[in-house]
């Protein structure tokens, strides 16, 4: 999984090509006039003046007559190819770069041009041109995109060679240090990877890919948090409001095994003379990540409440999630959870599948839930969709909607969603904003509303509830 961003080096290559073409001479107030085709040096001088100003059209036009007269002049052909490239005329640029390479087979400037053209066209042949250039000192920046591509294809040893070639000349290059760290991580050398991430952060404090690497290579990591939710009931003459507190604590070993405990308290304020409901939950979960794209977990939840409908209840939940990558920025998501919840008057069995995909900073998922009540023979089904967008590093905005019927369900992770079991959830929506400081912690805030149907022994009541929730989680370890 490509969890870090690497510089492409395209801008550097453009600069190298311009240097090869002699760009950068002082440019006066030049007019695009016809150039004597018998004087290629003058055509090149004019070309360099226009190229230095970024005037690609005139730069190409000033070479037309000279190239037509001298089609095998290497300096002219090379500059003519670059002029076509600057104008986005990639087919012509490729043709002239190939001709320049035939004229001078030992020169690598035409190869650099072919590399740029192939990448711009999305042609897989860019890898071949990059491989030729990657270990050549003038074109070391080609290693950045080449190494990133090799990582995406799972060729971590080859990618490692590219980063090491960069670091031989640039020992403090934080991008190369981070890249080498991820290669070592995928190859199983976690200690060396951790050292690379630390060196990268010493050069560039706060570099997110390196921070993510530090988090991933911690031998033993821990986190602790706190969350709070305020609930407002509207249209229910019996319930007034509610609040929810939770305190999660977790341990992770070697990034592959984890255990967590969450203690929570929920209070529902009922209209007098009914007594308020006070419920305490303890959730214990263990999980494993045998592959970097696959995880599984199992959890149990115990309830202590002054409500006889839920007091002494417990549940068992298990689930899995896989997220294979399809390319540099695209991955799929599939998973499911199964739970069994025992209440004094209910016996609920729930299955919740989900599928989704991510495209760069966008992600979307669809999920469902089917609940069977073994004691009442009632069945409930619901569906939903969720989406998220990461506009800034670490910052994610998300939304979630659902519809159907739910009762006494258990969320992923085994946490029981509190309700009196006489309430049926009909539909709802939620908007959220979260920030993840890689390796350090995360915060979130979200607001949502739901439509519910309640039966308290009288005609059913349809009402709404609004919930505002926030939380913080701090990570630490070594």
C-alpha cells in the first residue's frame, strides 16, 4: 500500500532538457521572424530565447525552416522535439526524440525526452526509458517516479535500489529516506525502516509519510481516548435527552496484533415519573492484520443497566475487512461482521456486509444489515451508503446515510448502539469531520439525525433524534 507521496522529478527533467538544449540565455524583446535555414546556430539561438520565456509556439516556429533544411542536425532535432513536447504535441515530440536518438545513440537527453513523453501519454514504455536513465547521475530524479511505480507493483527490492542510488549522492534527501524506509518495511526490516523514518523527520519535521512510517514500525504502540455525545429527542413525549461517554484504550504489537477495551456510559432522561435510564457497557476486542491489506477481529460486549430490558445482556461479534489495491491510487474494500446479542426479552442475530472503493482522496462504501429476533421471529433489514473526501493532509470530511429498519444492532467493533429495544430505527444521516495527525493521534466531530418508531404499549410514536458527538485519541509507543 502506497502510504507516502513521492516527488515525480518531472520538473527537474524539464530543467535538464532545457539545460541540454542550452536554454536560459538572456532574452530581449524578440519578434518571431523568419530565420535563414542556412544558419542553424541562429535558429538555435532564437529558439533558446523563446523557450526561456516559455513561448513554446514561437520556439517551435523558429526551428521549422532549419529542421526542414537540416533534418539530421542533432542539436536542431533535439530542440525541435522539446518544442513539440512543450506544446503538448506528444506524437511529434516522440518522433523527433527517436530520430535524435538514432543520430546520437550514446546520448541520454533523447531518452529523457522519450521518458517525459511516455509518462505524459500514459504509455507503459516510460518504465523502460526510466530504467535506462535511473542510475545515470544527471538523471537521478527519474528514480522518484520509477521507485514509486515499483512499490505499487510490489517490487520492493528493485525500488530499494533506486532510493539507495539517490541517497548515495543526497544522503539527507527526506523523500528518498522515507521511500527507502517503506521499502524496508515491506521487506520485513522494521528496525532499519524505523531508523530511516526518524532520519527523514530530522530533516523535515512533520513529514506525513515519515510520521505514518513511525506509527507503522512501532514495536509496541498504545492509544487512549475519550468521546462524548449529546442526544436530543424531538417529538417523543417520554424521552427528553440523553448523553453518552466512552473511554477507549488499545495496545498494538508489531502493527499486526491489537487489543482494546472501551468503557462507556449512556444516560437517558425520561419525563417524570419514569426513572432515568443509566447503562454501562464494557467492550473487549482483539484483532489481527495478517496481511497489510487484510484484517479480522472478534469482540464481546457486556451491559449493566437499571433497565430490565437490557440489564445483564451481552453480545459476541466477529468480522473481517480486505482492501486490495488495483493501482497507484485505487483500491477496493469488502468486509462483513456477524453478531449474536442476548437480551432478557430478545435474541438478536445480525449480519452486516459492506463493499466499497477508494480513488485517491475519495472513498465510497455501501453496506447493509439484516437482523433476526429468535424470540419474537421479527426480522429487520436496512441499507446505507457512506463517502469521504480528504481535502487536506490528515483532514477528512465524510457523510453517511441509511434507511430501512434496525433494532438493537451492534456496530463494527462490537459496540452496542444503545436503545430501549422498543425503538425501531427507520432512517438517518450523518456528517463528520476528522483530523488524523499520523503517528500522534486523531480528533473527530460529527452530527447526525435519525427517525425512530417507538411502541411503549400505546399507539406507536414516530419521532426524531439528533446526536452531536466528538472525540479525541492520542497514540504513543516505541
